[in-house]
C-alpha cells in the first residue's frame, strides 16, 4: 500500500476511533449525572477492533453486535444523535428509547442489533449469512463477540453450521481477557481461542486488536474469502477494556500493572505515534468530532421521551 493511501486510511480510522472514544466518554458522563437509565458496557480501549473490522465491510453487509456494541455502530456510520437518544431512552432514539444501550440497533447501517444475551448474536449472524446465501446476494455478516461468549455452547453450534455450509460470515472474537470479573485464562485451558477454528475446518488467526491496520487487513482477507463463497473464518483480536465491565464496575479485580500495560498500548495513541498523521490533521479531526459529539449530546438531552401510548407499538412479546 502506498504511503498516501495509508495516510488516507489512517485519517479515516483515527476519525472513527476518536468518535467512538468521545461518544463513550459522554455516555459515561450521562451515567454519572443520573441521566442514563440502566447501565452501559463501554468500548473504551477496544476502538481499533470495530474501526478496522467495520472498515473492511461494504454498506450492504451486516453486523451482529454484543452488549458492548456502541463501537460497532459508531464504526458503521450510525447516526450519533439517534444513538445517544436511544441510550438516554428518548423517543428520538433508534428504537424510540425502548432498546437502550444493550439492545441498540441501526438497521439502516446493517446492524442487526446489540444483544444482552452473551453469545446471542452469533447464531443471528449465521442466520443472516444463510439468508444471504438463499437470496444469492453478496452480503457478508460480521459476528462480534467476546472471549467469554466463545465458551458458550452456541458458539460451537454456530461455527459448525457456518463451516459445514460455507456461509459468508466472519467471526470476530474481541478477546479483552475478561468476562465480567473472570479472567479467561482461569477458565480456559488453551488461551489461543483462534485455535478452535481448526476443529471446524476453517481458518483461524490471532492478531493485535489494538492495531487498527492489522485488524483491517486480517478481517478484510476473511471478508473477501467469505464473499468469494469460500466460507467463514475466525479472527481473534487481542484487546483490553479500559474501564470495568460496565459503567458501575470499578474493575478492581484486574492487576494495576496489567491495566497500565494495556493503556500503554492504547489504539489511538499508537495511531497518533505511527507518523502517518500530522499534528494539525489530528487537531482538525478532533475539533470536528468534538462538535459532532456535542451536537449528539444536546440533541439527546433535549429530546422528549416517547409518548406513553407508544408503549405497546413495535414490541413483539406474548
Ligand atoms: C447467556 C448469558 N450468560 C451470562 C450473562 C451475564 N453476562 C453479561 S456480560 C458477561 C461477560 C461477557 O464477557 P465477554 O463475552 O468476554 O464480553 P466482554 O464483556 O468482555 O466484552 C456475562 C457473563 C448473560 N448476559 N448472558
Ligand atoms: Mg471479554
């Protein structure tokens, strides 16, 4: 890749990662001010995974997200105003405030939804990929999930079916080493989760998930493979969340030295130091994103809650 192409991409990736970071920081602020109902699982620290992986997709592709899903939406270009309004439970949100942080979705961007059920997005992604096969369209589905979700039975069933039928889906594990307070290394004998791919006869790889270019490249190869009809792949991205499991969790179970070590590998800092962006370019991006985020926050805060008469619309439950 030529240097100017790299610079171009670096600018795009930095914009997406900084937008995600600022978005999440403001969600945290809303929580602390008592303006956000429930909890949110912040994506701070993991920005390079969503930016690189979603950067490898086309507009016609799909994404099945997780409980830690804001970054996937931001990286897919979802409307920040509608996202923030959804998180505050407002009527102007993507789901009129009925989904909130953990069920946020943006169908206009191919986001099939976040999911409060750990591992719940994996079979949804396989279903979407099967639909693409039946419809004979060229869409690929990206399935994001965490290290702990990879220990759910549904992970194995889904990978088996997707592999057997060569479905156009890419499984992306965001291995941030923890499932709530449980260290994945204490509940898994083989720490290299991508090795599981071999058992299903599909390619598996482990990459530095805090290097946005590495994620873009590896997921890009897997997406191209899926689009060519060659079936699924498993990409394990090593990353780390800066905060606790959710906004109310101080995360004290993690050794301070480990947190410091990972913060030193911050994906935004690393891109800033890669020498591809000038200080002026970084400032210009930051200024413009700061304005977007301020507008999204003000829109969300000023928006009204949905009318009570709306309570039973768009709700599917028996
Ligand atoms: C089926 C199911 N089991 C347990 C939970 C409780 N739970 C919520 S998040 C979580 C940990 C998920 O860890 P991981 O998959 O690594 O994702 P991360 O939070 O690290 O992004 C658990 C156990 C749940 N929501 N759903
Ligand atoms: Mg995890």
